[in-house]
């Protein structure tokens, strides 16, 4: 395994070491359609963050921070298109983690 791969996996594990981020990622995996992507407008995204926040007992801004940390670790992607927010799990990252843990 290359040093770059080790660093990439280390960042993923570091992000997932936080139980709140792990719970958010698992929920995103559970609620994502087959292609691993869901599309929402800004209001629905705000509601999604609020739902996660309520479930985790956190402020919505904290959940937003967790999304950012997971994005920076390469676990998910976000993209704004006008008022819509696209959020999706990086399927390759999840597959790489599965392969690594086998």
C-alpha cells in the first residue's frame, strides 16, 4: 500500500472516529438510493441537518461541520445547484474501505 493510500485511509478513519459522524454516514448510506445520491433543495437540506441534529442532540451548524469533515476526508460530496443541494456518498471510498477491511 502506498504512503498516499495510507494517508487517505487515515483521514477517513479519523473522520469516522467521531461517533456522530459515523452515525450521520450510516444514516446517509441507509437513506441513499441505489446510486448513492440524493438531491434536495436548500430547505430540505436544512431540514435534513435539523433531523440529524435532533437525533444526535447537536446544533444544525454542528451537523453541517460534520458534513464538511466527511467531505474533506473523501467520504462524501456536496454540490450546490442554485437552491438545490446535492449530497452523495463517495462509493469508491466506501468500496476501498470495504476492500481494506477484508
